[in-house]
C-alpha cells in the first residue's frame, strides 16, 4: 500500500539504483517523498556513481520560467533552485548519514572523488542560474552542523557557496541557502559565505539561534524565516507570543520575511496562520507599539 519509485542508472561501471517512497504526512492527500534505498550500496558503486555525475548535462528553460511568471500575474516571486551542494548531495541523496559516516572513516578517497565530481557538476549549473530571469537563486541547504562539524563545513561547503555567490552577484542576483538547522556553531562561517539571504532560518524553540542573535551575527543579510515548526501546534496565545518575539528581536523589521517552509498539520494550520497574520497586521510599523 506504499507507493515507491525506483530509478536505475546504467553506466559502463555497472548499475546503481535508488528507491523513493511516498509517505503520508497526516492524510492520504498530503504526502512527502523520502529515500527508502540510497544509490550507494557498497564501495563497488563508487566508479558508477562518479560516471553518473560526470555524465550529467543541463540546459536552460528560461521560456518556461517566463511563461509561469506571466501566468502568475505578479502575485508570486520566482526563484532558481540549485539542488544540494556537493557534500549534502552525497549525504542526503547518494548515501544517507550512517553510510556516509562509515565511508568517510573507511573510504574517504572514494567519497572525495564523488565530492570533486559534484563540484564540477554544480559549475555546469551556475552560469545557467545566473542567466535566469529571476531576482534570486537558492543554492543547497539542509546543512547539518551536528553531522559535518564546523571544520568540514568550512573546508567543503563554504567555498562552493562563495564561488556561487560571486557568479550570482556579477549578474545582479541575490543568493540564498535553505538553513533550517542549529546554525549557532557555524554563524561565523555563514557571515563570510557570500549569502545575501538566510532562507528557512528557524528560531527557538525549534532551533538554537534566536532572531536577535542572527541580527547580531549577520546584520547585512536578509532573514527569510521559517516560523518555528513546533509552535504551530501550540495555543493561539503562544503562537501570538512567538510572533511578537520574532518581531521584537528583528529590530526595525527591515530585511525580514516571515515564511513557513514545513508542512503544518491539517488540524492546526488555520489557527496558526490566522494568528500569525492577525498579530503582524495589528503590530503595524516597527519598532513595535504593542
């Protein structure tokens, strides 16, 4: 009764495959895809995966973006999305956390060959993203400081963000990254990342860095918040208090977007969305006069 999709790739070095299953969130109509079987099974797969990555090609589809924007009639802001940066693609898409950790310890040369192939792969996409008819580009995300650690993030993640940022800025684009994790230990690295927007930034009680701390760490960056997921299931009063705290800690309210980047339970979304919007509308201008 579970829908699954198997993708199989044939290469001169053998076949590799992954399986994605669709899991219900809180009703049959709301599902999300999760990896049930990763591409990487054994060290014998390294050569096939490296070939698969190097064999990828990309072409722009600017006409489609323009069509969609015209149909939206100005009610949406479109962005170009570049999938996971290389290290996160290995962890989240090719191996999984446990296998990655073991391979990093036992077969690091193999992991780094995949990493280097993915670095070149992303460089094929950067110029296409830079030329897209959009205002901003989102590169990667779901970076897990508790898995990689600040040292490896500095060595393997930061340079890619900086390289992408330089290219986007030359073409007048803003760069963001989906960072909905505990960012406190890497806040200094993100300051020098070249990012213009910290997207999906999630304050307490869900994650470990407050809006106030984020403002102090990145005074020149746009905070595109994910309203803390755990608060959606609370009472309307607690949702109101959390909204006010975000606004109070944001300072002038400039360079702040309050968004929702997670699936909110069906039983809670009307209460939560309505409370957040009513609180925002009642506050009016910032600094707050509550």
